[in-house]
C-alpha cells in the first residue's frame, strides 16, 4: 500500500490547497479527515483555511509568499509595496505581502507573515497583470512595473494620504525613497501613461505625468 509520503511527493511545489489534497487522496473515503491527519503528523502546515505548505523535508524549493498570496484570497495579484520592492523601486523590505483584489479589502495574519489585500474596482483590474517567475518554473500573478505604480498611487489617494501635501511628487519620492534610476530602467513610459489614464484620480495622472517629464529630461 502506498504511504502518505508517496502521495505528497506527487506535488511539484510546496504551496498546496485543500482541493489539491483532496484530488491526491481521492481514493480515501474521508478526504478531509485525511488532511487533518496529515496536519497532525506535521506533513503539511496550515497557513490559512484551505491553504497549506508541505513540510520542507519533502525536498521542494523554498515557499513563495507571492504564490501563497494568490491562493489565500482569489482572485488577486501582487502589487503595491511588495511589487515595488520586487522591482527595486523602493528599498524597504515591506512588512506585509500586498495584493490587489476585486473583492473587499482584507488582511490575514499567519504563522509566516501578514497578507494584505486592497480593493480595486473591476474596470481597473485587468490591465497590467502578468505571470512573474519567482522561482524557476514557479509563477505568480503580479502587477507589471507600470501597474504597480498606478495601483500604489490610487490606493494612497483613496486613503487620503495626499490631502496635506503641496508637492506630491517630492513627498512620495522622499517618503518612500523611490529609486528613479531603477524606475527609468524598468518602466515603459508609454505603458505607464496608457494605464494611468484609466484611473479616475487626478494625483495618479499628475504623478505619472511628472515622472515621465523628469525621466525624459
């Protein structure tokens, strides 16, 4: 009889879901009971209801918080501070893994860190989302550089962060320590302008236009 180790070794990555486990153990009458048993044995680690990590002893690559973020609350994609940090636009290691979702804003605290999701209305959601490789052969849904900047500006404006600022561009560059050289290297100004035009807030347009002006000097 094949043991638990055999079935769990069939997975190709450490990030797994209840649906994936039930499929792997479909021959068991009580699939959910089997999942509880695997958790008790330490073979899998619950991250959030329905999402697990396989024990590192199985020899998989390190887990990805970005991939987990996609699984924890879907549909969603990595954006905002996490994406800006991934692209090297801001130097700080961000506290939470940040994402955009069409659903309500939510946050989850887990044993491996915090995950934050910010709402973006449906009409702004699709443009500028890509599959980004986080490990060889492992991908997550992730904002493009241009989309991450526009999402960041939009969410900051919805939270009223710009109300008391006279120079929004300098405030953002200094407060978040934007690396303009890295932005110039990674960002398509044409794509940035195209994506920003779909956002309804004036500060998104103002910042992107000012950024384009400075980078074209």
